[in-house]
C-alpha cells in the first residue's frame, strides 16, 4: 500500500493551496478530487477578488483578511488577477447615509477606500446608473478562478505532491482513534485502492460534512446555493457593487468579455446538481439594471448556481452564518486524531486557508516548518500538465 504523510480530499482552491503549503513544509502529500480539478465551487464562483470592502461594515476581520490576501496574491499570482478596481455605488437613501461609515470601516480594515465625485465615477464607467448619489473606489479585482487554483496545483506538484483527479474518497480508515488511511475509487474504471497516511485534510467545501461522515465525524455545514447570470459584453471595466449592507444581486463583475451579476442565497440539502431558478434569474437581471441600466437588455449568455461552504448550521438561508474560515481538529472535537476539516472562507482567501489548516497538521505531525506560501511566486498554471 502506498504511503503519504498527508491525504488532502478535495481539488478546489482550498485543497490546492493546502497541498502546496504542506509540500513546502517537506511533507509527502497526495490529493484526491472526485471530478475534474476545480469542478466544485471553485470553478463556478463569481470571480471577484475581494478587497474586503463588502465585509468592512459587518465583518471587519474578514475585510482585513481579504485585503491582506489580495496584497499577497498580487505578488505570487499576478497574472491570474485583473486589478481593475471596484466602484461602490450609493443609489438610494440607505446607501447615501451609509457612505461615511463604509469608508471609515474600510480604512479601519486597511482597505484604501476613496470617495470620488459622481461625475468622475461616470467618466470612469459611463454605463453606471446616472442617478448614482455617491461613489467609492476600492481595490477590488477580477479573478481567473481556474488559473489561480491551477497555479497552486502546479506549485504543489513541483514540490512533489501527487494529484489524482476523478478519484473519489469512499472511506476513511482509523484505528484506536487515529487515522490510518483512505479508500478511494477511480471514477472511470471503478478500481478501488487504499492509501496509508498519518493525517487527512478534508477540503471538500460544501461536501465536507459528507466526507467527515465517512469517519463518523460531525461537521456543521450549510450548503447555501447562489445563482449568477452572465450577459454578453464587458459593460464596465471595474467591479461594480451596490453600497448597502451585503444582500442579494448587488455585485457586477466584468469577466473577459462578459458581465456577471450575482448572487442569491438559498439553503439546499444537497450541493450536487444545483440549477438556477427562474425567479432568481429575473431578480438578478432587474437588480443589475439598478446598477447598470440596460444590463438586462444585453444578450443573455448563461446562468449557473454554486454552493457556498458555510461553516455552521442554519435553519434559514444561512445569512447569519459568518463567512469566516473555520479549521476543525477532529482529534479535539470528535476523538479522531489526524483528521482536520477546513471550511468557510472565499476563493480570495484560498492561500491563508491552506496556511491555517497546514499549521495544525504540521503541529500534529511534529513538523517544525513554518508556512512559506506567501514568499514565492507560484508556478505558471500550465506547469501543472508539464510536471504531473
Ligand atoms: C455563488 C457564489 C459566489 C461566490 N463568489 C465568490 C467571489 O466572487 N470571490 C470569492 O473570493 N469567493 C467567492 N465565492 C466563494 C468561493 O467560491 C468558495 O469559498 C471557494 O471556491 C471554495 O473552495 P473550496 O476548495 O473550499 O471548495 P470546492 O471548490 O467546492 O472544492 C471541494 C472539492 O471537493 C470535492 N469532493 C467532494 N467530495 C469528495 C470526495 N469524497 N472525494 C474527492 N473529492 C471530493 C468536490 O468535487 C470539490 O471539487 C463564491 C461562492 C458562491 C457559492
């Protein structure tokens, strides 16, 4: 039976960053993904590099974290991000009244937010709502969701990590309260294999509870489905957000030659097979028109839905659950040493998620190596295929 120090379950951005981090600390790592790499939430998100401004009023810790990670990604993964800036628009009484507090909260979180005269905002982005009352510039951006994650995969593989896609983890073996390994099934051939390991990282995003259940562990997850709609045409160059407390349909992200409005939030039982609802699409298009009139008149390109891996249980839509990152050491919570679950966060914070869980794994394995993922530029994304 093959042996690795650590098995990572889940080939989204979080799993990729974790595999890279652990490999840099000198550990042998194998990662399993049941589908194609990034086929979970990572490959379907809105594509916004969060400066953190969206969270500044309600969740200053997350706001600060997003800004810090934005600065790091600028160094280590520059070409996977478009640093196109973001414009928050106050278009009603609520937004207008909130503007001073919003700017103060951004600055408190180290986010350089600056109010610009509405006339100037209209010169920068001529399609935005001409009835805008106040406008604030922040350092948001657009992420190439696939390439950013693939740069972490390429860097992990360059450091010796093994990545197996289309391979589902179907069992977790343990003995006397410690993990011993995993059982996997190759999706294409049905072949089942066992791998021995000393630690397992459950980075299965909205499926994390199902993976934990393989080891009879309880992980509180609320899969919260969000829908996005893309229309043809790059209507703005900046990310345009509605200045108000975070809600549905308040961000438009330019992505290549498309403009994407998102998102919505509804609780679902199963994160698989999600489809957009007709009423979500109508709601998003009319919300987009409030920020960019005529958005809905552009040729429709597509609509899709992805599940947020919210860390916590909710009987409602999950809005009250923080987007904060959560690391669960099952040796402490569920009496299974060597199993760690990483949840929550954002695509923007994939690197720090890898760091936080790897810190705990390294400590468990008595490895005295610090995180170094913020120090080096990542390998180009296409090195993944050259090296693996
Ligand atoms: C609607 C929406 C919009 C968003 N917009 C943004 C945004 O604009 N900016 C931003 O920064 N963040 C955004 N996010 C958040 C971001 O998408 C997620 O936080 C991030 O993608 C989660 O990545 P992950 O690797 O943790 O999970 P995932 O990408 O879901 O990866 C988990 C993987 O585990 C695999 N898996 C599950 N079970 C098994 C098993 N048994 N064996 C092997 N593999 C398994 C799955 O196939 C999946 O690929 C958005 C999220 C949603 C839902």
